[in-house]
């Protein structure tokens, strides 16, 4: 599953598998009492993709608290729930402040267009690989799900000229926009990360907002943690090593890069983010890679 320059994927292969994994975590987080997030569409989407490991995880056939595992799946679920809630709250605040254009980059199995309380007149753009967009749209239609905003899908690879495709679907760069790049940056080469922010900046009218995450070590610790999990996943029939899917190499610090491009930055560590929702970052080796992760909100 090692990356190549022009690779592509669906939701059961390569980078697409990570989108299904995140959706499985959202489904499990939705079952919590009380739940930090509510995503009623995550579980049926994961079951529709049909990756056996994640289906068995939802069915309870794989232990969620196995002390023998290098990473406790419960901690993964909590971290995904907190990350999801951060981006949920970002969009909700932007919409409440009058922004009526939202863009989800590398949307995967994101269901925010269907589950957040969007004000009338809001347009949500979802960008991802054509196979990913088509599968999610078809599955949600079969479920009878109805978006709560005007949802416009943009089936495009972010390595292509995606601004042209975005504008062709009605995007108006004269209006302020709320952007999210969730769980995306490490799957881009370092130079592509810079190019992404350059394009977002060029498309962002005054008042636009952006939310993303930053890993100061370039995701190296997270890649090592993934290597530890890969043997367990293989034993359970899941061929997934996240360290093979991310791009390594020195990256520019996201907060500094955005600030240099006229964005006003607010930052929150993962521990602070957990604390804001009444949770604590576990004090174990498995959670250490998340300790320095920073949630970023930027205003143009």
C-alpha cells in the first residue's frame, strides 16, 4: 500500500481505508454514554464499505480494551471523537457568525452536511476522489438520508486543478468561506501541504476561516505508533500500515506558514482540547504521539 505519485483509492484501499477507520471510530463514539458526538450515518457507511475488521469491531467481535495491544482502541476512539467535535464546533460557530459557504477537503466519509444544524442558505462542498464521492453519495441515498444544507460534491483529486472544479460547482471566492483540512496534511508531500494552503488563501475572501491540525514532528511519532499496530491488524485480516501511507520529510510549521500569509491564528493542544470537553489525555506511551498535536483555527 506504499504511496505512488498518481495513486488512487476507494474506501477499502490505501488512504481510503483510513477514512473508513475514522468513520468506525465515530460510530463507536456515538454509542458512548454520554456521547461527545452524534453521527448516526457512520455505522451504516462503514458496514456498506464492508471491511471485515471494522465490521467486526462494530459488532463487538474484537475486544476494545485489550491490554496486550500496543495502542488501546478506546483511546483511538476518544481522540477521533474529540477531533471530530473540534471541527464540528468550528463549522457551527462559522455558520452562526454568518458564513454560508463551507468546504471539506478530502471529505472521505464525512457526514457533516447531513448531521450539523446548518442555517438556511448554506452550501457545503465536499472534495475527494471520484470513487469515494460516488460511493458515499449512493449509500446515503439508499439510506434515505437528506442533507441539512445544500450539498455539492466535487469529485476531484487534490493533486489536480481542484479550484477549477470547485468553481465549476458554484463556489464563490468573493464570499467568506469556512474550510477544514481534517486528517489530511500527513497524506500530502510537504510541498503539497504548502501548495494547499496557498490555494486556500487565494480562494479566501476576507472573513474566511480555516481549521486544521499540526504535528510538530511531522507525524513521525504517529507513524511509529502505526507500525506497532500493523502486526495486530494483519493478524485480524486488515492489511493496513499507516506509516506507509503518510509522507515523511521536513515540513514547514503550519501556524507560522499561515501567519505569514495573513491569517490570524488560534491554537489548542490536544490535551487542552480534551480538557475543554471534560476529558484527559491518557498518560501512556500509546497516547504520547498526540501530546504535541495542535488544533488550529485561522481567520483571514
